[in-house]
C-alpha cells in the first residue's frame, strides 16, 4: 500500500469529516471508517439516547465520512477504482440478545454501503467487513474476562476470537487494487460464527 493518513477526532462533530478530508488531500485512493461501538443492553435498559448515540457514531459517521471524501476518492480512482471499507458486525445477520441498538446501527451501515456501491461506481468500490468479537480495547469489558472470552470463542467454528491483525489484513486487501473487482459486499471476518454450527 502507498502512503496512509489517519485522522482522530469526534465523529459526532459535523465539521470533523470535512477537516479530516482536507488534511488528507484532494486525491484519495481509499477510505476506511473503522469506528464503532459496543453497547450491549437488553431492550428494557436501552434509552433513546443510547440508540441515537450508536446511530450517530456508526451509521451517520460512516455516511459523513464517505460524503466528505467522495470527490477526492473519484479523483484518486485508478483502473481498479478507489476502495472504501466500512464496518458492521456479525450481529446484524445473526441476531443476538442485547445487541438491538448496535445491530440496528450497523444494519444501517450495510444498507448505506450497498447504496453507495451502486451510486459511486465505477470510480469507487464500497465494501463492508462484518467481524465477530475481536480482542481490541473497545471489547475489553468482554475479553478482559478470560472465562467469558473463552466461552464466546467456543461458539465459533475456529474456537477463537479475532485479532486486530485478522481484520486489518482483510481491510487492507479490500482497499487495495487487488480487490478491484469486488464491490457491494458484506464480508464476514468472524471465525465462522455467521454461517457455521459445529455443535448441535
């Protein structure tokens, strides 16, 4: 991959994405929006504020990032097209208890990606990575308990949780020219959680 630029800031700030895109330059060959939340609460304990926060960070943030960068991405599109990668969760397709807020927000991300993949083609490719539980600082409340982490890992065909490297390698591929004929896809990086049951 070529030179990369990262931007950190408040993704609920309407001005953030324009500033980040301007800092990155007028020509972009790819965009990754890796922002997410893990807000796991049963329906009775969810507030409207919880749901709105999840939606703003996940779905509205992804929309704002692509909208701000679309011009630069079109200008940077080579023969393979510029690559955009957004993030969902295995919980959208599977349906897990206490996931309604984050699954709803990430479901919106999947719908957004499919619409943008059609609208921005052929200059821009848009795909989604949908992980299962991955060992990151964001998931520390879950993975910090090894007993709980191992119990969840056992629900996966590969009997382990994901790592940041697992997700990063797939993301890098989808942004690259090597994925030049892939767009409008939701790809699970989930240890088989979305499609396999090894214990019945």
